[in-house]
C-alpha cells in the first residue's frame, strides 16, 4: 500500500457517476476517475485502500473484504454491484465456481497474463451511440464475437495501429489533464475507437452468436437442431470442440479446411501455427475464436451428421479428440463413443 493513502479515511461515501446496465466494474471506475481528472488506479486505491487491486481482475471476482471496502467508500447498492461482477453472473456458462478460481470463458485483459493475445472486445456501434459510452460485461466472454444489439463484429484491437485495448494503464505527462473520454482512445496512437470500421459478420458467425447469447441470458436454448435445457452443457462441449479445432495438432487439417471453404483470411493459418497445444480457447485472439464460431454453426445445424462426416473425411477418431483428463458432456461423448470409435472409421 502506498503511504500516500495509508490512514486515509473518508468521512462520507463517494458519490460517483451511476453504473450503467451490464457495465464492467473496471469501466465504471475508469469513467469516474477520468471525470474526476484522476488516474483510474488512484481511484481504485482510494476505494480499496490497496494499490494492487487495480492490477487484479476486478471485473471477475472481488474478495469479501474488497466488496466491503467498496460498499463502505462508494455509494452503490449491493444489488448493483452483484449485477456487475462476473462471478455472480456466470451460472449459465460456468456453474462450478467453487471448484476453481478461474472462471471459464472469461477473456483475459492483460492483467497478470503477459504474452497472451486476448484483450477485451468491444462493439464500435455501441460505444459511438451510447449516451455514456461504456464497456459491457458480455464483451469479456469468449463465446461471443458479434454484438447482440447491432449485429456487427466485435473488435479487440485498435483499427489503426493494432494495439490491444488497454483498460489498465492510463498515463499523462505532468501538465496534461485527463479528458473525460480518454478511455475511448487507443493507448498507443490515440485513435478514437468509435471511428473503427463496422464489420458485418458472415451468416454462420451471426447465427452462432445469436444462439450463444440466448443461452447466456436464458440459461437454456437451441443450438442448430439441438435443444439444451442447461446452457453450460452445450458450452462445455463447445469448448472441447473449439480446443480441438484451434489448439490441437490433430485438428490443424480440419482448421485449414474451414478457412478454405469459408473464404476466411489465410493469415489465420499462420496465426494458428503459433498457438500452444494446451492453450485455453478463450485466451485466443478474436480472429481465431471466429473460426470456431463458424465451425460450430456448420456442425450443430444437423448435429451430429455433418460432424461425423467431416471427422471421417479427415480420419479423426475419438482418440484424436479425447483426453482422459478432461470431462465431456454426454451429447459430445455419445458421438465420440458410438460414431467415432476407431473401428467405426473404416470405410
Ligand atoms: Zn453494439
Ligand atoms: Zn492505435
């Protein structure tokens, strides 16, 4: 803890700009700090009485102690705070919170995870039409790549210089002041993120995103021809398929095939070569995740017919895809066991 803030006790609770619907806690802190012409990390230190919290992933989880600090220094209702923390809102895609500290599907935003390519994603139309532009909770989820409101592709870097979106470091020279909307500028070249191109997704990517969004908000729903009473049962299987297509050596040929038949950018093939074997799919770049969204639409529309067909074409049997250390939901396991058992693949 920096000595500057030690012993600083507020006799009143800070009145901040209100938090927006589905806003990330970090986004709310940033907006308020810049409005007060203060570094966001500084505001975080005042609120939590701890300089390190800003560098941790405050959108995802907060300790009981930190929640108490927040509620006692800032005027915010407990229920509004509960609505923003991902750990309180992940039942439909990660219901096993007690088992692990890490929440599946949450994109890393560069906190404690250097060298990883993922970053928060955003919709350029949302932030340019919002009365108060802000970053949403949904934008941190790896199974979404398109805005559910505007049907345009998310972006995860600056359209001009390619830098990832940085919501952690805000620096200014001595005499410069923060501007209220500095958080909408690229941290490297200062381009306005609102001016980024608005890209329409292809049909497959859009359809998968719509279905995923429904599963996320309702807790159940349809994916292609299948109905899932519990969203996470689909998401668990999707993650296995995604790992195979994007990270496993055995899935490389199939990956190239998806790129070819969908006329996707060939640079994804070079990008994929760089991916480490045991990467988590949600830590991959937006472009990579797009490929798996398209693949999901292709195999789920008539599950499991097209899936079995494409696996047979590429000689993929259960052993190429299955790892005994992982769990597989029944809908996927059943197909791996019955249709993709090695002896079934002959002829
Ligand atoms: Zn949008
Ligand atoms: Zn830039």
